C-alpha cells in the first residue's frame, strides 16, 4: 500500500500495550509511532507524532478514551479505532466514542492475543484496511477537486439525485446492512424516519453479541420509530426497526400469519450477522417488495444478497463514497451493478421516509 501506516497505541495497561505492539509489528505495512498510557497523553502525542491511526482504550485514568476522542477530533482529527471490553459498560462507552468521532472498534477479547487460526491478526488487518480505504478516499477527493479542462469541477462518480416517492413501488420491508462506520450511519438514517413509518425495518451491522442489545436500546431512545433487538419468531411491524443480534444470523420468513424474523446460530459465515444472509432471505420472502440499503463498511458483505434482490425485482440503494467511513461494502454493490441509487448519508433517511 506504499507508505506505512503510523499507529499510536493508547492503553493504561502496559501488558495490553505490549500485546498490541507485538501484533502490529508482525505487519510490514504498520509502523509504531508511539505509546500512551492515558487519554491526556494520547492527546499530546497525537499532536506531536501526527499518527495515521490511533488505537484507543476506553477506560483509562486522568482522561478516558471518550474524552480523548472528543479532544483529538476537535484539535487534530485522526482515525481512531476503539479497543473495547466486551461488557455492557464497554458497549455504552464504545458507542459514545463512535458518536464522538472514532471510526470503528474491536473487542480486546479475540482481537489481541486470542485471534482465530483463520484470522490470526484481526487488529492489524483492520488498521491496514481502514488506512488503505481512507487514504484512497482522500486521494479520490483530491482528484475530484482538481479543476476540469473547462474550468468547472468534476462531478462525483455515481452521484445521482435523491429519488422521489414515485420512482419506486412502496416496499413492504426495508433491510439495511452496514459495518465499519455503521453504528453512527444507522442512527442517522433511522432518526429521519417518522414514528408512524408504514413499513418494518430490519438492520444487520457487524457487531459482537455483547454490543447489539445496547445498540438497539440506544437507537430506541434516539429515534421516533421503535427499535428492538430481533427475537426469533417475532412478527415484523410497521414503525419498528429490528436489530440483528451479534453472533447469530437473522433472516426474514413468510409464515401463515405474515412476515417474521428468525434468529439462528451463526453458522460458517464470516460475518455474524451477515448482510448477505439478511438480504438473501428478504429476496426469497418478498421478491420485489423488499427495499435494501447498503451503508458504509469494509469488505463485500451484502453484494451477493443484493444480486439476489435485484434478480427478484427489488430496489437497492448504496451510500456514496464521500460520506462513507470506509467505501468497501457500498462500492462492491455498485461495482456489481446492483445499486439503483447512490446517495449521501444525510439524504438516505429522508429518501426512505418519502417512499411510503
């Protein structure tokens, strides 16, 4: 990827700083810029060392990770990856940090020193992926801002006008998928929907099981529609968004009484929940009456499901590059020819509200 990703490690535990350093030093694309033992030191070193990315612990003395994120984003905006404990308090604090400007998070358990054979270095992989995608996006913006030959600015590729309500058949379900940057994006989309929104919404976002219940509670408090964690066999209801539980797969099924969600073991899929699984089930249950939205995220989860949706006559929208934290999942759907509309994040919620 060219120049190395310079990383500042922030954790009050010398043990965890050492474990993080050892993992990152295994990747030739990463350079350790420095280490900090609390948030105050992190703010100082961020300004002094100018790292490309910061790994940030949540609970620390003097200044915690949330306060440090807010201060760094105020003084010198930097990509920050939260490294969080898998606890209810850890989930709340991590979601606070994401709202403050952190781009993503990983759990300490399983990502540092406890990785699986299939993915031995999840932390370093996530860091390189974020840095690569963000650097590519910055370079794209520079190219787009360069004056065109006729003296005007080049148009953003794939940027299309927001759809009107008459552009599509009103859906019977809205399915949303996201990953990196997803929690903040999902809240922005759902917050734009009215309390009497006439169709149900089901959301799959790459999150561990310990986080999704807290995320659903947070959205329910912030949005006018109701938001709940999906429960196996629960009927789909208008004006209610269901969040797929982490560590499992959530599907849409048609039964005698109507549409329900089923929640099953995670299986062999890499992502649990998987956007492909959710979208594919929506295609089979509703044919063209499903409406899918793919938001910011790393990788290509959702592309196969989008293909199946399109083959059944459904509509698929994707978030644009400029407003995506990582333009991976939306770009994959666009590249596959499965996106009917490419929209900036601030327009997606209002566009969905205008469908019904």
